[in-house]
């Protein structure tokens, strides 16, 4: 599948799409969740609720956010692929994170949920045909193609893995 053009998603999401390497997007989805698991396996439980600054999300909340975001973009892809004419609402990530229970859930549980969700997302995307990939719909007041959503999911994960490594995992390992 070809990479989406900038007209296929809101300008903001270029931050994510531009980080996606070349390759089969479904393979990249599978590889991404494996990298996330590798990066976060073995984290001491005391670091799971670590936030690098007051008012920032904890490591668990970041993973919870990744789960919520993938669910939203998967639903958007499904809705647009099925040609639902309804405009889809936005998502206030801070509101969603403030009302989650991620901090009361072990990281291993959150990672298991992310892996299950990713398998489901891949299965969803595998079921789309060329006509569906080209469908367009409105979300957050902007036109998106179905094709853009898996790229946004992969790029979003890459973005948060970089943040996790720099702001959460380095301090845990004693790095500056």
C-alpha cells in the first residue's frame, strides 16, 4: 500500500506519518508493538508510575494513551471504510488520560492489552480492499483517508517510544 499524501490527513498528523519508515504498513504495525514490548519489558514496578515532570503522564498513562489512540483510529478507519457519512468527533487526549485507570493497572496488563488490540487492528486492516483504503471521511473536522490511519498509528507509537526512551527509561537506567 502506498504512503498517504498530505491531503489524506490533518496537517498535525504529519508529525507521525513522516516518522514511518518505508515498508509494508501491516508488518510495521506488527514490528512496532514488538519494539514497545521489548523496550518496556522488565521495568521495575516503581518506575511504572514515574512521571518525568509534575503534570506529565506516568509511564502507565502513556501506554494507556497509546491504547486509547489506537482504538480511536481503528474505529475511524472502520467507520470511513464502511462509508458511514457521520463526521467523527475529536479526542481530547488529556481529558481521556485524566479519566483513565491506567495507573492502577500493572504495566504487563497494559502491554498485553496493547498487543491484543494490535492483532485486532492488523486483522481489521487486512480485511480492507483497495476501494476501502481510498475511502475518505471527516474526523475532528478534517478529511482523512482510510489509508492514513495505520500510518498514524505506527507513527504515533514511534513518537511515544522516543519519548519513553528519553524521558522515562533513561532516568530509570541512571542516564542523564
